[in-house]
């Protein structure tokens, strides 16, 4: 009886060591996936960001295939960096919808004139309300929205060249 | 040159650990005549010289950091030439390699002290203990030299260092890790002694008396280290909490719980020759928890705020060491424990009974903490991410802490071997009365959580119970060790009071105000005087000048800062504290949040009033002080007893000599 009792600590330790050993062989993924994934877009209806562009509402995302939703601002330097890659995405056939945060119509117009306009529509969010609802904490961020208006992917930070094929892939999968 | 000397010293120390292990092991095999074995000569000197060499290696690294020798990789990646001198020094152990070197140096130092000072045990038990100590040290030398060489040079010296994580650029880091490490690694002596006693079947009260001061010494440092670490997290992280159940904090708490159980069970063994196997088990467990903690923290398999540079190779290495040492020790325990008779029996209502109960509860809390720490790992193996926090740890550990505190109050009043509960009826009634009155009063006067309420009532009862063992004794004749116990138990009550009060009565305010505006936190008025940009040696900051006063009394100034460090660039929040006898006002400043109606800039301020929060750390210091007194008392009593025995032996020899001689000497 006692002998078995004395083996218990060794058994417990063997279990812990085994668990530790197994976890060491696993690659650690520290990324925390967005909590918004697989949830529908929050409801919004926003005015155009400047003259000559269209406004945007959440109902625009329901029906008509997957789309990209890009949160940006004219005052955001990484947004300038990602502008050419948005252009590439557009040329590859991705429909891109933009929402400019805390901007002015003049600045938005100047930005589009300088860096191109890949957007189907650009809405203005004066108080970053939609940004908070989407669980976004910085600019730029890009969401892949499927044809039912459900969020499929959240890309944090600027889109770089290497992200373009991945985003196109995700759009394809969202069909 | 100096780093090479350090590395050479490390290699030599490793070689000596082999000598210590082999000599100790071989001399032990010649049964009973350990002293006579030729190998027995080597183990002790090997331990002592090894300690000198390991400390020399650490000093060499300290020097490289002090002069910012950028040809050493570790210095280049963790220091910077324009860092304040103190933080250059503390940077030595603010990284993986340096802190492991400190770990190993303390390990060797403990072994050296054991080999150099301890002469009370039977020699072959001592040789076995030294062999185990050398064996443990060898593994960690191999780890250090093989996969974490702190003295590695760069092929081309760096032009400038990367710098030290700003969170670590704090006086807290100067004290907290070394103290904690002395505690962690000091437990290795208990481990070696326990293994030595088990291997040579010498689990006796005499052995327990020898082991006790070593356990107490390590435990005192561990207590101080945890207390200091908790205070450091409290003011440096700027989150306003003092314990976060972070895996690294848990890794320091688990050895402490095991060591606390150990020092109580070792007392039972010393006084009554009971709990033999259990004491050995705890001796193994305490240091095993230290090693397990090191593994969890360094391998990066758990996510923690204490992020060390993660390297799976290192993790594998430490895991192998764990398998050898913990697995080996528990294996020997399983095989040998039944050969160590369980020792004397005792009644449930006795001092031993109370101590056993305390041991079981402490071990249960240890299991709770261990489970909570490993649980995320367990679920992650099945691809589910969870994090375990206070909602689990607080109630689960309280479940066992509450009965433990109850028994802690009455245990010291009980007699050894057998006692009747009736004998301490009056004390018991008084304690229950205090507890109930406290519970009702606090329950009526304040709205608090159940746990905080119980904590407050308990702390009152425990504080008084701590001094009850003095009843009916002459104060001047109470042994120092008993004073130590009283002080430590009183410290528990004090710390418990601080914890309960902090969780029950803290007032918190998050405000966005501009210069000249006032906000209220509890009884305090906080006025934002101005916000200024200031610069330090390697940082710039926005500093708020807050003028705070309570009920219109004279105002104090608090200056919390939002610091931006360069090299490495990182932002930290420097909290500002105002300590009063009945609590602390804690303020941090956040970001600017735009302009108010008059166009003045508004700033985020976060302010807490934490009544009696400081008692948590006063309590910790009292507990450590109690342990220190107990250690001094035990060692002194023991030395005195030995001196008396020695004198008697000498007298007898002298008498024999006198009788043998024809004429007495002049």
C-alpha cells in the first residue's frame, strides 16, 4: 500500500514533465485572433468623406460577393505606404471600400489626388465610432467581409507587398 | 581578458562539481567509516573552492557590465554605455544568461557553505548530501556553458549596446532577483540534505535539527524576495495591483508554500521524531518547485509578463535536467521511503496534529496554484486557449487557507503528543468571540466581498492569537525561536489585514482633467497643477504635478510620469505614491485626450486610494524577520548545547589524565 503511495509524486511529476515536453515540441503561436471574426459587421450608415465619392452603410456589404473594408486616414503615414498595394489589389479585381477616420473633406481629397483612389466608396467616421465597434485600435486596418456581411479576417497594420496574395486568397475563399 | 577568466572559472567550478560528486559518492560506499575513506577528504574542499570560483565568474560578468564591455555579446544586447551606473550593474541579472549565472553562483555558494560550515551530521550522510549537491550543480554548469554562455564574445565589438528593458531600470531590480534567487537556490541544500539522509537512512531528529536552519535561511530570503517582487510590480507596472497570479509569480510562490510546509514538518521531526517520510518528501518538493519554476519561465511554454528570450533548445535542456533531478529524487524516494519507518505516532488534538493539518492545507494550496499555472498548458495541448486568473485562484486557495488560518491560531497553544481541546477552552472561546464580533461589525459597517470580510475578521483574531503562546510565560525566558514564531504568525495576520483591506476598501478613479481642475477620490481632493516635459539620463517624460489633500488638510505633491525611454525605445508609466499610516494614494498619468471647452489640454489620470495596502509588505517583512529570529535562536541553542557536551567530554578527559598522572601539574 505504502509503496504505491510513495509512487504518486513520481507519477504526477512524470505527467507534468510529459506535458512540458510535448508543449516544447509545439510551435508557439502568440497571435491572438480577432474576436470579431465570424461576426456580422456592426450596423452603420456614414456620409461620404469628400466630394465626388460615395458614402457607405453596413447594408452595402450584404450581397454581391466578398469585399475589403479598409480603415484609414489622410493623416496616417502608414496609410500612404499601403496605398500602392491597395492599388495592386484593386487591379487584381478586389472591391475595396474605405472609411476615413477623423478627417476633413479637403485632406481626403488631397490624399486621393496624391496617392490614388482604389476605393469604390469612402465614408467619413468623424468620431472613430465604427473603428471601436470593429475592435480596431489603430490605423490602417483592413477587414475581409464575405457576401453575407460577415467578417472573415482582420488585418492589423499596413498592407505590404507580401500580404497582397494572402488577401486575394482570403477573398477567394470567402466566396 | 576578464570575461575569459570568468569563463575559465566556470569550467573549473564545473570540474570541481564532478570531483565533489564522485568523491562524495565513493566515500559513502565505504559504510560507516566515511571519515576514514581517502575520498572523503575531497568533497568538502571541492564544494568550498567551487563556491569561490562560481562567485568569481559572476564577479567577472559584473565587471564586464560595469565597464560596458561591448565585445561581450550579453553586454551588447542588454546594456548601454549611457545607462546610469547602478542599472549597468543590475543589468547583469536582468537577462537570461546573467540571471542563470547568478543562479549557479548561489547554488555553488550554498554548497560551499554547507561543505564549509556543517559539521553536525554523521559524516557519510554529509558526504551523500555533498555528492547530491555536486550532481545538481554539474547539470546547471552544463546548461550554462552549453546553451547559455554569458561570456560569449562578439567577433566585432558592437558600437553601442541595445540597452536594458526600461521596466527593469528600477531600484527594485537591484534587490528583488538576487534575494529571490538566494531563496530558490538555497532550498537546494534542503534537497541535498534530504536526499543524503534518505540514501544513508539517517532520517532522525538530529538530522532535522541540522536541516532546520538551512531551510529557515532560504525561506527568509524567499519571503523577502516575494515581498519585494510584489511591491516592485505594484509601483513599477502602474496597474495598481500587488499580485497578478502571473506564472512567474506563481513560480516563486510554489517553492515558498513547499518550504513553509517543510519548516513546520521539520520541527515535528526535530521535536517528536514523527513525519519522517513526509519531511523528506517536502525537502525534495521545495527545490523541485524552484527548478520547475525555472523551466516554466525560461522555456517560454507559458506566456508571462516576465518574458525571457525564449529558446526551445534551452527549454529542452532544462526539461532533461528536471527529469534527472526531480525524476531521480522522486524515484529514490519511491524506492527508499518505505525503508524509513514512519516514526512516532500522535493524537489528532496535539501540536503535531495541528502542524500536519497546516502541512496538508499548504500542500493543497500548492496543488491549487500548480494546477492553475499548468492548466493553460494542458488546454493548449488540446488547442484551446485559456488564461487562469484571480476568479479561480482567489476562492480556490481561500478554500484551504481559511481552515489553515483557523488551525494556525490554536495550533501553537496545543501540547506535543497529546492534548485535550478542553485545556484551551478559554483561549478558544476568546478567539471565536473576536472573530464573530469582527465579522458582524465589519459586515454591518462596510459593504465588502465575502472573502475580504472573512480576511478582515481573521486578521484580527490571528493577530491576537499570535501572542497567546506567551501567556503564562516569563517574557525574559521565552526562547528566541518562539519569538520568531510569534512574529512570523503576527506577520501573517498583518499581511492578511492589508490584503483584505485593499480588496475591500480601495477607491479608484479614472478622470480626464485639465490643469487647474480638481477630482475627488474617496476623501482625497486631487488637483492637477501642471504638466511638464522633463528629461532623465536616458528618457524623456511628461510629468504631472498633482496637489493632493485630505479633508482640506495641508497639500502634498505627487508627480506621476509617463516616460518614454530611448534605447530600447519603450514607454513606461511611473506611478507616484503618497504613503500615509492608513494607506497609500497611488497616481498614474496616461495620455493626453484632446482639448476641453476652453482649449486647455486634458490628461488621463488614474488614482487609487488603497487603505492599509502597505500592511501587505510590512507583514511580509515581519514574517521574514520571524524566520530570521527562529534561525538565530535554533543555531544558538544548538551551538550552546554542543559546547556543553564538548566541555563535559573535555572535563572527563582531563579527569582521566589527572588520575593517570602521579603528581598534579602546578
